[in-house]
């Protein structure tokens, strides 16, 4: 048994879904659990819907809903000639359920509402793809992951209940004649069957969890890039494909934000020594990247860029020094509002934290900090992490940049920089 994960880009259009069928046909002998994300930019679109819903902006909500539905119908129409096919009714029903939810008053818990609404992206994509596979002579069973993957109720960042989920996954994910089971990435549910989500881009993690629990032979993440590159081609023109990665290098690169693999994905695979392939769905014969229990002598420097960074500086209003008590308080505020810290640095009278620019969370965090601290912040910064750095790689990144802050480790260096000019 193997696990495949198809991300948003690999299911964004009718053509992309047909391509999945082509890929699955290459693996005729295998039993496969297929984990799928929402189509294209659907999750972003639903996030906008949720914003309008909680802000009670009904006109904009209506527009977004309409365009979300139109996008899905376009894919459907591109896939199914028979307009009486059951898939049309199934998709209509999902949009009906979503509309019903949106007609209710928002609760006071934004993150709870978020999870109850965001799930429609994956429910829609898996419904459409599973019908299409069936109609393409690939017998497929649709599985609702929420019946098997149980989590706590930390909405939007739910923690997996490994023991219970392991039992349920093994009970439910049994192949009965069909060769393929398809299910949603990113989602789970509480013991009371309320939907949860595992954090943005969490579908890779779902694939790893299922592989771990079902003891898969290997996992393949199908992407629109050739594999894991040593930098994002958006920022570098001569990127290098990393053909082999140790689990540790993969974890480090994912943790610092290479974006190709979700950071939580690697650990479960490493624990059971399951290989991970990252391959291009455009060029399925190309080798891609293999992550596993590997070693290599040549260490290729990797560059990870985070744009739009904000440096928040806090100093106690009473001019006292920063101590453990302050730190506990400051971290508590960031954690309470779910604001992830990308980098931090301490001095006698101030504590500096670097985060992604998220206006809503920034406001919540700074409002609360300002009760006890002087807070100022600087925007428009970039955070660059180099793994296996040397002076020449640093020089390369620093061209026309001003250094604001740096943190140097043995293998990694982090540079907070700003464009000059
Ligand atoms: N659809 C979710 C997201 O866009 C999960 C994923 O793509 O992995 O974050
Ligand atoms: Mg994705």
C-alpha cells in the first residue's frame, strides 16, 4: 500500500484532474490511498468568505460564494459530459450545506466557525475527483477523513489523537475490491464530530499520518515543481534540485519555510522509516526528490525566503529589564492569538519578535501587548534562512540589502534584511 498526495495545483482544473487519472494508471498494481487538497486557490477563497461572513458583509460574501461555485462548476462541466451524472447533485448538495451554514449567525468563536466552513474545499475536490475516477474505470472509494482522524478542539491548528485515530484509520481504511481510496487532506474532527483543521497546507501532514498508521511502503507528494529545490525560483534563477534529502535536512528546510513540504510531515515518516518522494505531476517520470534515511557527502546550500516580515519590538513600560516573567507573558499573548514567531532576539531592555504580516492578528497581539509594554514595529522586511551557509552565500543574499538582525547557528544562518533603495 502506498500513499499519494495531490495538492491544490494538481486538481485546479478539469485538465489537471484528467492528469491525475493518467498518473494513477501508471500504478496499476498498487493499492493507493489518495489524499487531496482543495482545488486551486479554493481555501483562500473560503477564507475570504469567512472574513465577509464574520464581518457581516453580505454583498461581498454573495459574490465570493458565487465565484467559488462557478469555478467548481467549470471544472465539473469540463469533466462530465452527462449532465445527469450524480456528481452534479452531490456538488449541489455540498454548496447547499455551505449556504445553510452561512445563513446562520456567526458564533463568537472565529476559529471554530473557520473550521466548520473551510472544510468544504476538500469535501468538494474529493467528491468531484472520486466520481471522475470511477467514471474513468478506476474503482475508487470516497472516505470522509473526519470519521477516522480524531483531534482535540484547537480549531485551525488541531492536534491529532494518535491512539484513537490509529485504531479508527485501521478499521476504516481497508481495501474491499477497489484499488484506490480517496480522502481529504487538512481535516479532522473532534470526538463530538465537529470538524477541525490541521493548519494551512496541512494535507501533506494528513498523507504522512495515514502512511504512518497504515504502514505504507512509501508516500509521494505530487507537485507543480520538479521536487525540492534549494531555493524558490521566484527569487533565484539558477536553482538546484535536491535529489536526496535526509529526514533531518527535510525537517529543517520545511521548518524554516521552504514551502514544498509541510513541516509536520517528515517526523511520522521518519519514525517508521517510510520514504517520501516529491515528484512533478507534469513530468511523472522524472526522479524528483527522495527523502529518507539517507546520507550524502556534498552539502548543497539552500535558501529560504520569507517576504513581508514584521519586526515587533517590545520594552516594559516601567523601564525594567526583560526577564523570564515578561517572556512568559509575551509568548502567552502570541500563542493565544495563534501568531507564529519566525525569529526572536533578546536584549536588556527590549524583546524583538519577527512575524508574518497578518493584519488581524497583529492588531490583536499589539493591542494586548500595549497594556504593559511600549510596542513599535517595522514592516517591509525579508527573512532569509540559509542552510549550509558560507560567506559567499551570505554575500549573494546581501546584495543591495541592509542587515537588520542576524542569528548564526552551526548549519543555519537567519538574516533579517531590508531592501536598500
Ligand atoms: N487546502 C488547504 C490549504 O490550502 C490544505 C492544503 O492545501 O494542504 O491550506
Ligand atoms: Mg496546498
